[in-house]
C-alpha cells in the first residue's frame, strides 16, 4: 500500500521536528541545570577571594588566574607558529604530495584525544625536562594541542581569499611578502581569529591535558614554574570528590560563562571584519 | 621590513613552519617510541585480547577497555547520529533560513561546553535516573553512551547542515518542479547529494567520542570488566590512561603509552576514511 | 632611440604538452593603442600576460623567445620582475576592486613603492581618477568601499589604480566584456585620451571596439599571430583571408 506523499511529508516533519526539539531541549536543559544552582553562587567574593579548606569554602580566584594564564601562554606560543606555518604552506610552496601529507598529518593531530597530549606533556615536560607541574608545562602542552587546529583554520581562511586579489596585487608590482601582508592576511583575519578563539575556548574547558601537566595547586602562582589549577580542573575535583557541591555549581557556571564569552567574542569579531570589508 | 628583505622573510617563515611541523611530528614519534617497544615485547595480540589487566603482576590485557570503548562509542553513535542528522535535515530544509541562522550558532556554542560539565550532569541527573528505573549502579555503558551521544550532537548537526546547504539549489528545484513534496525531495535528492559530508561528520564525531576522557570517567563506572549489558560499569581506553597515569612506572607506564598508540592508530584510520569520503564527493563533482 | 616600447621576437609559450603561442614577432610602438583581436583560445591573453610576466604565477608554463621592453629582455634571470610590473600595469577582464576604500585601492600600489606623504598621495588619487573619467562620480566618497561601485565604475577604478603607478604601458584584458555600453564608452574615451601619455595594449573580443579606438591591430588565431598593421588597413584591406573572415563575422 502506497502512502500518499502528503502524509509521509507530515510524518517526516513531525519526526524530524521532534528530534530537533528534543536536541534543543537537552542542550538547553544542561545550561539551565548548571545555571540554576550555579549563578546564585557567583558573587564578587566568589570570584575574587582565595580558596579555603581545599576548596570546600571560599572563592575560586586562583583558578580564575589559572584559567587565564594557561590559555594565554598556549595562544602566545601557538598563534604565531600556526599562522607562519599556514602562510608558508599556502603562499610560499606549491600544492604537491608533500603539502597533502602535511595537511593529512595536521588533521590527524587535531583529532588526537587530549589525554594523549596530557600523557605526552606529563612524560616529556613535567618529568623528562624537569619542568614539574607548572604553568609552563601546561601552557606548552596546550599550545601543541591547539596548534594543528590553528594551522588548519588559518590555511582554510587564507585559501578563501580570492585569487583575483593576489593577481591584482602582483600586477601592481607587489612582492610576495607585500601581497601576504597587505592583502591576504587582512582578508583572512576573520577566519584566523576564529581558529584562535576556538583554541582559547578549548583550552579553557580542557581538563585531561591540564591536570597532568599544570597540576592542581590552589595557591596563587608566583611564576610560570608554579603549579596552578584551572576552573575546569577545580570543578572536576569538586564534583568527583563530592566536596561542596555549591562551589562546584558556581565554578561550572563561571566556566560556562567564560567559554560562552570567548565564543561570542569570536562571532562578534568575525561579524565586524566581514561587515568592514563589504 | 626593508632590513630583512624578501629572502629573509621567506627564510623566517620556512624556519617557523618547519619547526612547528617538526615539533608536532616529534610528539607523535615520542608517543610511538614509548609505546611500540612494549607492544613488540608483550605481543599485540596478547595486549588487545587478554582480559587480565593486573599491572602489579605484569599483566596488561586491555580487552575489557577495548570492549568498553567500542560499546560506549557505538552507543553514542546510535543515539547521536540519528538525532543529529534528523536535526540537521529539519533545520536546513524545513525551517526558514533566518531561524536556522540563529539556531545553528547556538548549537555550536553548546559544543564549547567543557566535557566535565557534561560528565557532571551525567552523574547528578542521568546516573540516578538509570539506577532507579533500570537497575544497576547507574554509572554505566548506557550513561556513558547517552552523555557522549549528546556531546557529539553539535558536531554532527553543524557539519551536516553545512553539507546540506552546499547542495545546489538547482537539485531541489528540479525535483520540486516534477511535483515532489519537500520531504520527498529531501530524502531522495538532497540527503543523497549531501551524503558524504554527513557521513564525514559522523566519522569525525566518532573520533571525538573515542577520545573523550573526562565525561566518561565520571559516568561510566570505571571497573575493568567486559560489559555484558548496557547497565554494566566499564572503563574505556582513555579512562584507563587517565586513571593510572600518575602512578604508573616502568612497564606499566609503557603499557599506557601503548594504549595511546592504539588510539592514535584508530584515529588515523578514521581520518583516512573521512577524507576518502570527502574526496569521493569532490571527484564526483 | 628605439620608439618601440616592446619588441617581441619569436615568443613561444608552452603549457605541458600544449603550445599556447607560436613564435610571435611583434613591435609595439610608443604612445599608440594596439588592439589584439581573435577568437577565444587563440592565445591573446597568454600573450598579454607574457608582457608583464604574470604568466610566472602559473605553475608549469614555459616561455621561449625574446621579449624586449625598452630594449631589455624581461625574461633574463636577473631582471627585476617587481619593477617591471610597476612600469607595465594590467587591468583584468573582471573588475577586481580590493576590499578597501576607493582611496586605499588607488594608493595601494604607490604605498608599496614607498610613497607615503599624504599630499602626494592625494594628488595621485585625483590625477588617476580624472584620467580614468571617474573623479566626478566619486570625489565626495573616496573613503567609501570600492566594492559598492557599479561594475563600470569598478572597472574604471581598476584603471585608475593602474594609472596611479604612473606606468609606461597599460595592458587591458577584455576590460569591457562585462560592462554596459555607457561604461564601455567611458573607458574607450579614457583610453583614447591616455594614449597621449601611455602606450596601451588592449585585448578585446569585440572587433568593433578595436576598429573604434586602436591605432594598430593584431589578429591572433590558434596560438599564431596571423596579421598586424594599421587598423584602417586591417579592417578594410586585410592581407590574410582568415583575418577577413574573422572581421566579417564568418567565425569566432
């Protein structure tokens, strides 16, 4: 028996719409759940006072610092490296088997689970190089974790710049570097920045790689050789150990807000550049 | 810049590029170097198929963990893929464009939520629910699959939407002009055209699910046991590495690196399949 | 003094197995408009791009023969390509305004060459836009984006951009192919004025355009230069039957 198309259409729309609705409900529920118990906990005191009693009481200020410093260090290292690499690969070399292999390699590395980077960072930076659990170890590990992503997104952004722009620039007597500096990079900037923002967002939320390289000290770090605890790690520890669920919710809410802010900034920046150009 | 000149700039750029790529390569080689000797010494078959994980006695069979990863990942795919693809299809074909343009970024924002938060929800909400209504400890394969499935939804939805939007409008118009309904056009023409992109998104999501550590540690139970039902508590490969890393030494540590190598290889295979799928799409064009 | 800007001797261009240009011999005199006509695929654009070495950007193109610019072989290994392109400018078939303001578009080239004083740049902008017959239309909105202009205006902007470099030669590759008749007329008017100070080489698929404004015409067919000479002669009494067939519309 053949069902008339208008019924299958209606059925399909119901099923698909239901699935979409379910998805959105779940995702919204997660945010609401955390914010409901977590937002009330957030106060100036909470954010800016030190932790007491192993996190059972007090604020999360040291973890705020940790969540700030680690991604910062990672970005400082990874961004120039990533942009230079992608510029070199797209503008200074020809498309060949070598570039395809490199691209495949960076794709693979972008997919490696963060725990493996944590393993590497622990054995190489913390132990072998003797840096110990520190901001330095954590920052370096995170930098290498986000480097493949930055390389790939920058490459995509550079490739998206129309060839005609390059032709025009060269035909006006520009050198390769002048073309890159004045035409290609400014136009690829939104895409590149998005990749950087994604890297920051990922670093803030990262736990597995951080806990094994930066440690989990609740003391305010005095130098990059000191251990530090990020909000994500703090939240994990509080949740796992069942200590102060109130602070756990508060930390989670702060964490989510931080990540959302970073991503929203990324969207806003992209919007800004696109409208400036056209 | 006049001080450095064109040649100088090229040299600096090539130096940085090679340094970055070399560093990345060294990381890969380091892991392989730490893990491969163990695999040769212990035997790959033994490693993968033995169920005895007793590091103190020098036994390193990761079969229970392999099974755990397989069950949890498969479960995540069963939950996440249909929901994700359905959502993507609905949002791109049955919802006005402007509405989709608002919802898609929101879903992508949700992808940025740290995995520990997902794990937390799993522990506080999902696991008790499973414990009350289905039995078992609550911290189980089921909990892990559901949480992972939810975590990979934004990836699948976002990339699938992109693939569906990339299908030329002329395909749809041709079908509609022949009197097909929107749904008929969608499932007979549009989805078929976007197939490779959608599949690539699922493969990518599987890769993420396999590599997920924190959320799984929090909700899957972490006992070293071959799962026989979805309510069993299990420990995935990634959880195993995370839980034992801080105190593992010697052969034990090498075994963890070897686990890392196994994960590495799996990811590379998945990536190759995904890029083959994408290349087939480009070739067909 | 040699009054030929370009002296091309035996220019051949190959791409993999195919030969895009067969042994072209051509002299381009000073302060004249050279029109290059011929059907699609005849090698006109390849020839044009050989004159400012834009072909270098394509991987796999091989160039043989001599291209003398003011008596110097531009394919000599030590020849400064960047300097060449400053003296031999190019307008492409599709208008390509860079995503910047009109002002920044025009001064892009001069800034690269090191000119930075605002007063000098302002003078350059006005002079170039006037020469491209665009000044009156945009003089009040120099800071607005070049991408907001109409197609015809964008193409004149591209012409002005080239003129701001104060080159010796202006190459144009089918510049009016996407434009309406009024914009086309404005560009032709501009070129006719410009030849007093510059040497112009114009590739066009519109034979009437060549008849209208070029002093000399060259006819390319299937990678060869079939015939060239003063425009009146080419269009009234061509030597080669193929030229006649093309001009009268029998093919192409």
